């Protein structure tokens, strides 16, 4: 198993532009709350109702369609996501605010990330950041654009760039005070140190991996309603994966501890507070624990479930 990057944290929604009508700002704020609870279908209905308002400006529509596309990405509705983001880009030329334009590029970048087009992801994310580099505030938008860059460079295993952009994310997470952002930054840092350990086999890097993973979990414990279920599930899977791959304890001890973390992840998934597809990671880890025990039938069943 490999550590999971918290790409789904990119889909936390927040209001961005002062030029938006008040009803649009309220709509996006509501969608943010729904997305935190993994209620993407309800978020889609909320956005669609807002789009139908005849008083919408180009700025309203640029952002609303962008967010709609992001919601569709969350539920893997690729065709609808593409259509919504293309609509956002149609309104972009007449939008007055550079922030609205940056929002459009954020979701265009996110769509390209979904299609595994990393060069386009970087191009669009940097364009978005350039549009708002002289704009005060908009911490959430700056955070998400930088996280897209971090995630893309992680795919290229460019640790210098990964560290550069996760530090930018950390800056905006600290300024915003958003616990979910903070937890995801620490998950990102833990991933960087795990990459380093796999390259250099330095125990200090593995210790740093665990330090930041524990730090993310402490953030969740302090703010359980403000850290998303998706982020929590990824933490638990990464803890279990550490026990599978790197702990020096006996197999039995490692399995007991790992299953405690996986149980938290399973409960969160059963409560529908995180994307269903995370079950694949859980069953994969359980399968890998079963194989060294010689229980190949159970291992196979877990893989089939996955």
C-alpha cells in the first residue's frame, strides 16, 4: 500500500469574491458546510438552484459553475463535471473580478488533475495564483491552488517543489485558522518525509513522517467537527499502513493496532462522511495482513471486496 495524498481536501468550498451577490455568497457558504459532511448531492441541488437565479452576473455564474464542476468531480460524474467547468470558462471573459477568474482556473486545474494531465494542472493553478497575487485575503483560494501544485509535484516525486507548495499551503492554513487545512498540510508533510525515507532509508525521516501524522490527528481530536471525514479516513489508513510496512512489532501486535485505526475509518465510511472508494484502501491493507499469516483465502476475499 502507498500513503494517500489528501487530494479530496481540495474540494473544501469557501466564498471568494466581494463582487458576488449576497445570495451567491450564502449559497457557496452552504455548499462548503455540506461538502465538509460529504453531502455532495445536496450541494449540487443548492448550486443548481442558485444558477437558476436570473439576477446572476458573469462573476456569479463563473464561480457557481466552477463549484458545481468540483462537486461533480467528488462523485465521479466526469461528463457533468466537464460540462459545468466549461460553462464556468464561458462566463470567465466577462467576469469583472480576478478572483472569479482564479476560481474558474482552480476548477479547470482540478478537472485536469482528475484526468491525470499534470502539465495542465500546473499551468492552470499558476495562472490562478497570478490572478490573485495582488489581492488581499482569499486565503482559501490561495490554499487550494497551492495544494493542487503540491499534489501534482508529489506525482512527479519532486520533493523540493512539494515542500515549497505545502509550505505555502501551511501559510494560508495558519492565517485562516482552518483546522481541516492544517490537518491536510500535516498529512502532506508526513507524505514528503515518507517519500524521503523510501529513497534514503533514514530513520529520522520515518520519525518525521509519524510526527506530522500524529500532529494531524491531534488537530482532528481538538476540532472533530471541523476536520472532514475524508481527512480523518486518510489519517487512519496511513496509520494502519505504517504499521503494516514499517513497525518493528510482531505481526499480531501490528495487526491489532492497525485494525483499531481501520475501524475508525470504517465507521466514518459507514456514516457516509467520506468517499466510498476509500474502502479499497482498507480492504487492501487487511489483505496484506492476511497474506503473511498464510490465510490466502481471506486475503483473496478482501481483495475481491476491494
